[in-house]
């Protein structure tokens, strides 16, 4: 296996790990709705996975993707690369500006006020409203990488 294919393999593993980890958040949330006594554990688990697994993988995806394009002599202005980078930047902006602070505040509010508090309920709704589009953005990036559209 040459260096390019090895890096491409790492790039794909990072994508599987980042997106796969994000997909589990819905499972954690559904389980905690069925067992509310574990809500705090579930939210802290999601926060840990987001901070320590998914987000570093998204950073690695950008780095390995840029290196792959350079090594593979693929222009950064190629349509599918522009789409991927644009969606990635949008995903990061929404995650940093909205999702991560919401999740942090959810954990703090749950511990301070409980799951029935209006503040916690509002944060939970915001987390869902922000989380769903983030998932869609991640899946659109994967679609773009697989299909590689040329307009």
C-alpha cells in the first residue's frame, strides 16, 4: 500500500468514527428518555464523545483531506472539494457557536435545576434543533465525498 492509500484509509476511518459517534447521540438520548435516572450520565457521555472523539476526528478529516488533495494533485477548487470544505466550515461554526455551548449548559442545568426545569427543557429542545441539522451536514459531506459531483 502506498502512502496516499494509507492516508486515504486513515481519512475514511476518521469519517466513520466522527459520523458514527454523532449518530450514537440519538441513541443515548432515547435511552435516557426511557431511563430518566441515567439522563446525567447520558449527557455527560455525549459531551465526552463529542469533545474527545468526534470533534478531534473532524479536525483530522480536514487535515488528511487537504493533504490528500495536495498529494493527489487535486485542485482545492474542484467542485466536490469546495462543497466538502464549505459544508465542513458550516458544520464547525454551528457546532462551536451553538451545539457545544448548548450541551455544556444542558449538563450544568440538569445538575443545578433538574430535568423538569423550564431552562433544561429549553436547552434540550435547542440541542435537538441544532443537532439534527449538524447530522444532516455531516451526512451531506459523506455523500459529497462518495459521489464527487462535478457541475
